[in-house]
């Protein structure tokens, strides 16, 4: 069960404690996140909302080990990542985090299959095992018949599904989604949200999603609000 602001439980998959993030802009200090506490259990779908500049993407980058906090700690599945060295953090990220972005970040000269395979090229899997994993991931997102297509031959919704297959192909501990439907029409956005819900329900994936779209946030089990770097408990959707 998601909890914020001190209602902590030590069995949570993701534990954030007293998280602060500050940036220096010239002589000015920008306090992006302030004393943030958050617990997320395995298999939960959490949405973060808030105005631009409220710290949503900064929080996602910290949870994914892309950025480091100014103070406080982040623990995922028992690993305290806030003080890991760069090389350890890179290895941890490859094993535990799947990223899904608003812009799909597919490589245009590679097929859907090759784009999805990219995270596995850093592993010790054989070519045959990589193929098995990629085909399974593309089947989950409903694109088995498009695996040899290039991004330019796919719709925006299909490109985002390829990006989701790439994010899940290595079976990460959790998924971080930054505006995953922000570049899609309503129908395609609903398809992507249905897929994210299915990953939670059928595959027990843990998903943390930043969104500006209230209809997207409604799909999550819990919606949290960030305002000026402070996390406020939102509504439980009952899903």
C-alpha cells in the first residue's frame, strides 16, 4: 500500500526517506524536492501529478538512479541506491529499472525487434535466449506481427508499445513512465493505459507514472500530487 509523509512500512519495495534535491542556478539555490517520504509496494500503480516545475520528473530521475539526491535515501528491494558509485548504479539500473518516455526514443534504423533487444545486448544471454525474451515482450504488447517493421512504419501508439516491450524485456523490478501518453491521441493513449494496467494486474509489475492527464492518473491505484517539491497524498482510485 502506497504511503507518504512518514506513514512508512519497512516491507515496501521502494522506500524513500527525507529526500531532498537542490540545484544551483548562478547564485540562486533551487529547492526542487523537500523532505519527501514515500513507500510503494510491489505490484502497485502510482501516478504523480502536479504543475510544471513541481519536481515530478526530478523524482522519477532519482528513483531510476539517473540523478542523485542532495540528501535523504532511496532503497529499492533492499538496495540503497543514493550513494552507489556510477558503475554500480549503471549495473543496478540495467537490472531493475524499465524506462518509458513521452517520446518513444526508438532508433529509426532498427526494427521493432532490434529496438526491444537493445537492453539484452548488455547481458550474458545467448542470441537464442535474447530472441525468446524479445518475442515474449512483443507478444505481451500485441506486436508480434510488427516485429520486423521499422519505427517509421508504425503508428505512434505502436511505437510506444515497442518502447514498453523494450522496458519490460529484461523483467525489471519496476517501471518509470514519464508522460507515456503525452504524445498520443485519446484512443492510442487509452490502449497504452490498458496495457500498463495489464502489466500490473497480470504480471505484478510496479509502475510509477508522471502525467498531466487526469484520465491517465485515474488508471493508477493511487494518485499523488507534487506541489513545489512537497508530496501530498492524493486519492485512491479503487482499481
